[in-house]
């Protein structure tokens, strides 16, 4: 499938390459490179596990970062002050079922995909399963996130679970 966004043809392979590159960046804890995948003014969201598609502010969420909070999150995760991730967890991400969707704004592409993040930390191995619902925009440097949303498929997170890394 292809989409014409801002006069540019974007293929599913283009989007898959972007999402796979992001997964590699996150697994390598290269947060400056991850931040470069966002356009200024972007949002990063992780709704609560009982989210039904309503407003994140009304329903609750794990993460509702605006641009300034995304940059602050990156700064904190890179510092030794991120105690929950010092040393960093070992993660392995898998992205699949990538789909392109039309969006009301002709310069924006809505992308959905499935994800699994395997995480090893403190002798424990966890997995986080869900779907992405992103808004992407083409730029001269390539695709960029306008909104990066990770929706967990879990009914709840087990006691002691920490979302101290990027889903």
C-alpha cells in the first residue's frame, strides 16, 4: 500500500523501515537519535490499560508527554538519575502488522502496527504487547512522529511492573 502525503508517495515499506529503525534505536538506548525521529511540537502517549479511546486527560494514562516533556524524558533517561533504568534494561522489540490509514489532515499519515517488547531487568524477563497508533509526517530528513502512541494490550500491569523505559 502507498499513501500520497504532502505530494510525496509513502509506501508501507518506507514506514516499516522507519519503525524498525526506531526499534533498533530504542533497543540500543540511543535516545538522542530517538528524539530526532520527532518533529518539534510532537506528542508521546501511553494510555492506561483500561483506555477506551476517549480523551487521555480524562481517562488517565501512563505517559502524556508534550514536546518539552519528551525532551526532559530523554535527558533523564540518559542521566544516572534514572535509577529505575541504571543500568539500563535489556530490550528486544518486534514490530509487525504495519498498516497505513488516511487522516483528515492531508499532510499527515496515520500508522498502526502491533508490537512486542521483551525486557530483561534484575533477573526478571517481562513482555509488553500492544499496538501503535502513530501520526507521521514526511520531512526533508525523512518521516517524523507528530504523535507516537503505544497502546498496551494488557488488562493490567502486574504488581511491581515499571514503565521506566520507552514502549
